C-alpha cells in the first residue's frame, strides 16, 4: 500500500511539474516570402491584341507579409500552436497576382534547448484563401474566382529570450500543396477567340523566412 501511495504521489508531482512548464506565447511576425504559383498556361486572343499567353508554369514572386502566432507549450520540449498570416503578391503583367490569407496549425519539438534559447523543428497544415487579381492582356481582361488550397508545412527555427517574458525568433518554413486545384476564368474584351474556362493544375509552394517578437502570458 505504501508503494502504491508513493507511486501516486510521484505521478502527481510529475503532472504538477509538467503543468508548470506550460507557457502561452503570443508572437508578432514579419514574413519574407518567395511564392511559386503553378498552373496551366492559357492562350487568350482579343481584337488588336493578337494571341497573348497567360503563363503560370513557373510563376515565382517575392513579397513581404505579416502575421500572428499563438504557441502553447505542452511539455518540456513540445509545443502546439496556431497562426494567421497575410501576404500580397504582385506579379508580372502576364502572370497571376494574388493575396493570400492563411491560417495554420502546427506541432513543434525543441531538439536543442538552454535556459535562454531553443532550436526547434515544426510541422503542420495551412489553409490558403487566395484572392486572385485581374490580369490585363492588352484588350482582354481575365478575371478569376477565389481559390482555396490546403498545404503541408515544415520548418526550422530558433528562439532566444530577451527578458523573462519576451523573446525574439527566426524561422524558415516550406509549404506545398497536397493536391492540384482549379478555378473558373472569365474574360472581358473585344474579338475573343475560344479560350479555356478554367485555370487548372494549380499548386502553391512557398519558401518563407520569418522574424518574430513574442510575449509569454
């Protein structure tokens, strides 16, 4: 009986210690994003414009964005979190420009840790709400429906304490689409020839570097 009581007490102490490690951190983020929006090419023809190509087979663009991260420590080396990010991408005239509002959830593990810093790996999923902007091709304007894409995410980062309750961080993240998507196209202009009515085989891939400042609550 004494052994059982001692064992239960030990479990209780371990639970109390784990609870003491639970820390909620809110981070504000600045994002440097390299995005690649891939889709099929579309040939459009309008009066006075000739044949014009909407080329998205390799549509890379750089942009700055911002976001917020809500991180909850669940063990000495483990985290669960959610984030919301926004980036606006301006592309070449004959490629698609878009705005991306993307919430995400993740799990992270600290594989190097000291009292003042930690190095972590993280993985998760993100939902990308793309608002595709009109593309002007001479006398023809191409308009798109908005697009929803689910991506997988993987990243590495480092966090360092500034004070007892504040920290700064730097993180690299890659995100890529689970499956290809499509969206409807509409054209406005003169002398339009037969053209595809959908943008197909759409995938979104990003390489992002994020700098953050956080506060523990």
